[in-house]
C-alpha cells in the first residue's frame, strides 16, 4: 500500500469532508430552530465548529478502517447526529420534512460552491493540481452525501422526509423500521443496491442540474 498516496488522498479530502459534515449537521439545527425546536441550539450543536459534529467512531475510525481493509474501494462514515425533538416543532409532521431536507440541501449547495471555485481557479490560470483536485473532491463528497442521505429509509434524512409526506398510518409503519434502518441500509450498501439503483443515478442527475445551473457562469469566465 502506497503511504504517500494515502497521505495525499487524506489531505485532498480532509477539508471538503469536514465542511460537508459540519454544514450538513448545522443546517439541521438551524432548520429545527427556525421551526420551533431549540434542542440543538441549547446543546451547542448549531455551529460550524467541526469538533462539535465529529463522531470518533463514525467520522474517523470507521472510514479509516474501511479504507485500509478495502484498499479504498469502499468508504462509509457518519457524523454525530444533531438532536431534534420533532414534538417541539410547530407542525411536527410538516416541519420535519424541512428539517430533514436542510442537511442534504446544504451538501447540494456546497457541491455548487466547489464547482464555482473550480471554474474560478481554472479561469485564473491556476495549474496546481492539488487545489483543482480538492475542488473536484469537494463536489464528489457533497454529491455522495446529498444522494445517500436522501435514501428513503429511516434514520436517513430521506426516511424522515418520507414519513412526513406519507399519511399518518403509513408513516407510522415506516417509522417502525428506524431501529433496524441503519443495518438495513448497510446491507443494501454492501450488496450494491444503494450504489447502483439510487446513489449513482441521483448523483448523475444532481451533477447534470448543477452543470445546467452554472452554464451561464461557465460561458462567461471560461
């Protein structure tokens, strides 16, 4: 295993990943506070300080172990979830949709921001590959987080969105899956179901949307 390559990869992805998980979790907290729940605020989780959102196992240990165990072929990790008391929201069933959407939404906008930065660097004639590759890593990381978290199964954000959209009876049935949702999702990830049928198609769609949105900027500066 090439140690130099590992160090370079970690250096490229460190900043994009920290921003991706930090703003994702903070966005949930901001949205919850906006709709009436101050739990995250009172616990100091509405912050862009990454230390507040890092889970020692999910954010550091698990990705490193998987990286070495699979030679970089499979990576998975998670941040410390922002606490949300949905019962304190002004309209719990409706507002939980917006609270859940806030995290992936933050990642989508970060993917746009990294793409804009890449265009600007290219337009300025920057040829340092480290910075260009970091921008591409930022786009990739955020598109992965955006698409993965929208998978419609609790406890992922997509599952909470689904619960908010379904009629009460069906929503209660879906909610019962949550205690086993993480293990179900992991099984679907390992078997390739999530990657092939959800992650890649949604990432391609999202990338296409960003390309269309930024076409005027690209034509103007490149």
